[in-house]
């Protein structure tokens, strides 16, 4: 399993972890990691994929894409 990286999205801290062709997005809750969603890297816009490959987690395009996933989780009530 890959190591996770902490990033800030919309003022909140999230974990991202690359697992092959998927990117896991999660949160720390009470010392445990709760994974919200797995995102197919190929589904990200080109500039977001490029930023991910470079390890630039602060890239605006990547963060906007990941915020969309977070918002979808909120909308679903997760």
C-alpha cells in the first residue's frame, strides 16, 4: 500500500493515497482513516493528472477536481 499525503481542500485536511490507477481520498477521524472515495486517475482532467504525477498536491486544477469529489460525498450525505 502506498503512503498517504495530507492536503488541504476547502479549509479542511484530507488524505490522498495513490494505489495503481486509483487515487483514494479520505479523512482522519478519531485516529482512524475513513476513505471517502476511490477516483480513477484517468477520470481526472489532464492538468490535474499531470500535477498528481509531479506530486504537486497544491495545484489548483487537482484541488478543484478533488473538491468536486468531496462535494459529491457531502451531497450524498456521507
